[in-house]
């Protein structure tokens, strides 16, 4: 009974803290401006099934795709076992699903064990890729101590959780063979049976190991749950909604500002009566100028570096890193959220996303080729943030690079980006 009470207290505390952290993240995301992504639900469900569930954009890197698939499937399916563990913890039962499921239970437990082994091996491979092989895309100016440590913490936690799960089953397997206490024969243990000989033979020691691993496994999962909102692995929860709300318009298509469109229409047609449109700012200077979808993407970013690894600006030594754009956006949004918690929603600090986090050199290094958007496995769009910040620099500050100002002048005077007048445009075709 004492164990059940302790478990219920830990479970309630974990659920409460997780709910509180998720509510803060949701509040931060909703600081962004509104944008309508509710159109064409059939197409959205289709792209979510293809990209988020099917992970079709992962297969461009087969090794990582296979390892990630094992972890992904293992995470989803092994959580069915966690449901049983929670019921056992609350009611003091042991393998409560074994009787209702009958022989199917043994098949499920055997499948869980195989998946657990695959998850463990995949995590070891990923850990080696980061720390022994030191793949280039896991490095960069933005990959400071915390981002590198975050990935290693998660991999270590998953390795420990899978090890505890298999060790728990191995002890349970031996206790069943001894017909000890409530350890009735239930389940199939194709993996843990192989490590069972490494455990002690005494029933008391085995029970201690089984109970210890049981508590470690479930508390570890609850702790991992509360670690997610602080980690890049929050994509576990946000990847599906982020892909669902993807931009369905053609890649690279810029959005028009309603206020500017109305002004142009009024210039062309004096009888046109524009709708009243409130304009707080042209483009983006800080995170609150971005849309809620941009901010959701910042929290969804896995820092995998695929975007940066294909960025032509970054490849040629420019300062731009699309991954850094998303990480800076998330860091600034977190800072704004913390300021609201401490000082209230009207508090304004002296920082902005532009200049304090993202430099102008980074913005103008972008070629707008959409390679980063195409590479992202969860349809994150760093380019949209870059172009909106450029829009602010040009339209609010009039600080475009000299080469662009020349182009603007040519378009105003000549109707084309070049310095030649319209009358001279076809001189090149004239025969001598």
C-alpha cells in the first residue's frame, strides 16, 4: 500500500509539472501573430501521414533513417507496456494484462523486448556518431555546450531505460521459474532470457533487482516526460501538428502584406476603397512579429543540422546557418516568455531577435533557394523567418545593401533590374 501511495504521488506530480510546462510553451507560441492554416484538411492529413508518420523525408540519409525508425516505433509501441506498469503501480497488481490477453500477451512482451533491444542499439549508434565519428552536421557555432549535452543526455537516458526494462524482465523471468510470490508465469522473454544467467540465483536478490528496475524505469519515463519541454526532443510531441499546419503554397512564394496591397490598388484605381488594415510593423524585428506557426516550428526543431548541411551559403563559408535561425528564435521566445512570467505581459526589454540574436550578415547571406525547407524532416521553414526579417530591414529601416538599392532604383526608373532604359532593352539583338 505504501508503494502504491508513493507511486500515485509521483505520477500526479509528474503530470502536473508536465501540464504546467506545456501550458507555458503553448502561451509562448500564441504570442505570435495569427495565420490561417485550417484550409484543405484532406491535404493536411495526407501530408502529416506521409511526412510525420511515414517519415518519408528521413530516407535521404538511410543509416539515420533506419536507426530513427527503430527508436520511433519502439517509443510508440513500448509505451503500451508503460500503461500496464502504471496500472500495476496504482492498484498494486503485477502484469495485469497477462490474463485478459492470454497467449497474445506473450507475443506482445516478446515484441516489446525485440524493440527495446533495437532502440538500445540504435541509441548506441547515434551516440557513437555524435561523439566518436563526430559528424560535421552535429557541429557549428550554434552547437554550444548545451545543445551537444542535450542530445547526449537523451541518448543516455534512453539507453538506461531500455537496459532497466530488459533487466527487469530478466529478473521477472527467473522469479517465474522459481514460482516465487506473485510472479506467475506470463510473457515471453526472447532477449532478457539471454541476460538472465548474469543475474543472481537467490529469489530475494532477484526481487530487489526486479523492483529496483521497475521503479527506475517508470520514474525515468516520467522524468523524461518533464525534460521534453526543455529539450530539442520536444519534437516528439510537436512534429505531427507542425507538419499538419505546413504551408501548402508553392515553396518560395512570398506573402503579400494587406496594407501594401491596398495602397497599390488605390494608386491604380482611385475609386478603390481599401479595407481598414492595422499595421504594427512591416516585416519582423522580434519574435512577437512572427506568426504562431513560425514559433511552433522553433520549438519543433530537432537541431539535426540537415538544413545547414545543404545550405549553399553555409557550405561556402558564409555565416548563415538555418539551424541557428531556428535555435535563436526559440531562445529569444523562451527569454520573452520568462520576462512575462517575471515582470508581466507588458514588460519590454532592450533586446530583439534582429541584431541581438540574428545578425544582418546572416540574413543577407541567404540565397532563398529553399534547400533548408526541402531538407527538414518535419517541414520547418527557416526561410520564412529570414525573408520577413529582410522585409523589416528594407521597408522599416531602408537599410538594404547597396546592390539591392541599385536594383530598386533601376526597377523604379527602367521597369527592370538593369540600368538600361526600356528603349535600349533589345539593342543586344540588333545586327551590326
